[in-house]
C-alpha cells in the first residue's frame, strides 16, 4: 500500500469504516489498541478521523477485523447501513452467537451489493430497474392480496401460466433486483433490503435446498412488491401467530410459483393419465415440475380443493418420507448449488479486469475467491464451446471489453 493513497482519502471516512468493522467483529477499542500495541486513545483518534492511519496499521486492523484492505480505501456508494436497518429484526434470533453471525452476514451482503454497484459504475452498465409501483395492501386480506399481486406480476413479466424455472434470472434481468446466495444462520431463509442507491437487494440462504431457496426468493419478492421500504429478515418458525405481512408474502410465493389456472390444467392432465387416481407419486412429479417442495405442492392443491383437506398431514402420520418417495420413482431432487454471485456480476467483474480497471488481486477480492479460482472464472465467463461446420469442437474466446459497433438504426 502506498502512503499517498491514505493521504488522499478523508481520514473520517476510513475511521468510520474501521469503527463499524470493529463493532461488527465484537471488539473493543482496547482490543484493537492491544493488537497494534498502541494506546486506546490513539484508536479513538483514528476512528474520529483526528489522526491519520499508517499503511501497516491499516493492514493489521483489516486482518484483525476479517476484512480486505480494499474495504476501507475503495470509494463506495453511500447507502444506509443494512445492520442498522435490520437491528430490530435481529431480536427475533434469541442466541447472541446467532445474532452475531447474522450481523456479519448482513454486513457481507451489503458489501456485495455495493461492489455490484461499483462494477456497474466502472463499466458504465447500470442495472435497469423495471420496478412496478408498490401494490396497495392496507385494509385488504393478505391471502387475497398475495394472489392478486402474483397474477399481476406474472402478467407484467409475461410469464404465462407454467412454472418459472429460472426465477433468479427473471428477477435480476427483468425486474432489476440484486440477488445473492450467501451463508446465513440455518433458521434464516432470506433477507431483503432496499435503498435508493442500491435498489432492491435480496440474500438467500445458500445452504437450503433448491426448492426452499426458490420459495424464499419469491417470498422476499412479495415483500419488495408490497412493502419496499421496510427491510425484512425471514426467520423460519419465528412466530406463534404469523403477521399479516408474512401471510401476504407466503400467499404471493404460493400463487406466483404455482399459478391456479396452470396448476389446475396440469393436475387434470396428470389425473387423466393416471386413470383418475392421484397418488403421492403423481404429486411428487407435480412438485418436481414446478420445482417446489412436495409439502408446498400438497398444501397448494388442498387450498385449491383439488385434494381433500388434511391430505398432507395424513401422509405424514402414515410415515411418508419425501426423499425416499422421490428416489423410488426415479426423480432426481434438484438440490443444485447456486453460485453465490449473479452471472451478471461475474461478467462485469471480468469485463472491468479485461479493460484494465482491476488488477488480478482486486478481481479475486470482488469475486470472493483466490487468484487461481479468479482465473478459472475468467476462462468460464469468456470462453464458450463452438462447433464448426465440419463438426470440430473448439473454445471460442469472448472479449467482453470490445465494442460490437454502433447500435440502433
């Protein structure tokens, strides 16, 4: 690190970032002072911007706080601290250790969103926001509103009546949400935040099964559509009495992922093919077709009165095991591992690197990998298999930084 870099930066900005990182890490000023072998009052002066930081001190503090040096010196868009937005929601997680884990995850979530915006600025490719006006919900039935909003959004996005297999891509490319799959405490399904600078931002628990992740993503989208300016943390089994906002988001997810008209038609087709006798096997097939859990499919069919009420509970009482049933009928559960970073984020990072705006080290930091894996990502993003007219297969390199010429007429 060169001395002049720190001299050019506002010490109050660096100090504020250092203070936030220290508190997030759960450390005191004395802890930081002991690590640097300086007086606590010196740490106080640094965090207030009254004393300039030395390069070696910044390196030590970044290591102590579990951050990259770039987190403190690279200009970032101003946006309200996500941790402050979510502070009241953290109380829903009883264990202090889990609260601390969640705070760290939210901090990383915000850094990812800000890095995304920085890449867009660097490559002059802002994320288009095709946001609808927030749907009115006051004084209306949460279940009915969820159904109406789901139908309206499917129509707005021209999704038809079938399953939405590429849900993440739709919400990123057609709506303009930033969607990340990150490590979250096991009980936390997803997180949603909005700011004028970053737009709509969603983090989904990367360790959950694909069906659960899709439901969580649709659930958070429901919050975005109806209560955009209120941050949300979805904690599993957190309520004795489910609030209206959560009922609405679940109703939206249910109707958005399994639209009534399309599901009824598919159900009737399957029923005819099976001689009018619907079994657990056919329901597992329907769940696989819509990429939802068998439980979600069963309850949706009960809700539409296509199955008798209580069917799911009776199956459980008889010892029904979903994974065993799926294996017996040859269904491969789609427990795919989603990439943490959106494809567009990776492409912009590689493009910025090809344009010379990022060093390899900076590219690796933005991609959250080491340099070797960063090189592999560059190859994966820029090389595509190509079949010639003679049938020969080769790799076709793509220069993301090169111009394709004028657009338009």
